[in-house]
C-alpha cells in the first residue's frame, strides 16, 4: 500500500527503522537525515555569504586602540600598520563600489624586529579585528618551483584553509610571511647556480604579492599536471612580511656613516637608534631583491622589549599570560596570587633565554606545571 512507503525514496516500512506519516505522504529516517544535511549546508552557505558582506572598516585610530588591548608598546609600528591596513581595505571597498580611473597600489608591509617582539601578534590581532581569514607561513620552508620543499603557492593554500575553502572570503584575507629575512640573497653577486631557498623564492613571491590570479592546489603539496586547482586572485590579499634581520644594523651604520664597533651590550641603545632608521636601501644591502622591496613598500621596525614592557605583557593585555593562569586556577575553585617578586623573576629568566615575549610562556609553564599537577591538594588561596 502507498501509505506504507516513503514518499521520497520509495522504501517500504519494513526496509527502514522509522516511517513518519504526514497529511499526504510519508518520510523515512534515512531521508530525514539527508534533508537535515541539506539544511545545514544551506545554512553554512548563507553564513559564508554573510561574511563576504562589506567590511566594517575601522579608522586608523580605532585599529590602533584595538591593538593596544593586545600588544604592549610598539606605538610607532602600530600607527604605521594601522594606516597601512586602513588604506588597503579602503582600497578594496572602493574598488567594489565603482571603477575608478585612479588605481591605488597595495599596501603590503614588512616588519623588522627581533624574535618575540610582537610581529606575528600584530598581524593576528588585526585579522581578528577585521574578521578576515588569516594565515601564517614560514618562508624558510618555501623553495623555487621544481625543487624539494613547498611551492610558494602553498601560502595561499593555508589562507584557503583558514577561509574554509571560500575563495571569495580568502581573497580579502591577510597572510603573514614569517622569517622573510632567511630568504635573503646570500651574496651581492648574482650566482650562475640556483639559490632555490633564497633569491629564487623571492622571485617566485613577486607575482603573488603584487596581485595575480594564481592556481592553488587546495590540499597543498607539490603541483602536478593531473591535480585540480583553485583559482585565487591575490590583488586584495594583504601580505605582511616579518623577520629579525639580524646584522642589518651594520648596513644602516654604513649608510649613515656611523661607526659602531662590536655592538656590545653597552651599545644596545645606539644599535636600537640605528634600527629606527631602517629603510629599503638597508633591506637591499641585506639581500632582499629590489623587486620584492617594491612590493613591500611600507617598512617599520619593532623595538626590542625592555623589562617594563615584558612585565606589562605578563599582566596588562586582555590575553595576558598571568590572567590566563589565574583563570585556569579559578576554574578549579582556587585563587592564584602572584607576587611582584615572582613577576620580576619570570621576566629575568625570560630575558636570559633571549626569546623576547615568547620566552615568557616557557618560563611560566615551567613555574606553574607542578602547581597545576597538584591542584587538588592546594589550598583555596595559592600564593607564588
């Protein structure tokens, strides 16, 4: 009989677990599950499209104020980065509205600063503010096409993954290329042999940074002829490159005709003052090719963190490390009280490691591991 069959797949009541009867038809549990999947997919599609709506772009001051909540110090770098990001996304939104005769160039940025000074955190925080996909890639694993290592296009694979493979969303994202100083040309003389992890990678990056339609392998890995590709247009993707550029101060000193011998501890302030003067000529002398510098027109320097800045990082930002540990203890019904002396010891130990703000995490993990292990035996108030 018709009423004993599913109106969608035609299976009889005996072939299914449940058959739900309606006014003019029936539906089995299998078809219910499939319909539920279609509804979820439709919701996901609509959600993705909502994310593609015009960006609620903040002013440079608002961007900097947001950065201040998460990143300690580095006021000049924040100011330059805020303006660059504002101009970039203003350009993106303006292009979407109308076709203008005046074409505005991309505002890709290069951040110079030692490890742990906040380069990655700045880029990540801006992506969080704008609610755009964000990907971090390490330049040291990239090689020229045809050699062992990752193709330069893998940069965009990471961004696609961050955007859940929504191409239109990925095309408005931010990519942070870390360790860009490690792909510097090894010498001033062009070599007849290939420099597949240095100048060759710089050359391969040019097209992507400037803006082009690139064939991207959606799952990453090496390219091969039978592979399916996703076309990604990079003209509206903001690239932020970062690197320590260790030794660049010598190039700055040569350019400014300043004589700093040895760069010992007592010369730290003078070295820092030199790094404030970093420009495209110094990057070129360091080994970054002029064509790449031209596609990273905005250069800014992040100052090394002093003791006061390190203490502030531990206690002040919304995501401060010590606040995180106090929250973890609170979830176990304990109150964690951290003395000023303990904070000083954490900072001194982190400075010994020479890892900047990254060293703080290592030291705090070391300090709190035993306490967390014995959490059940600790009193309600825990002082360290």
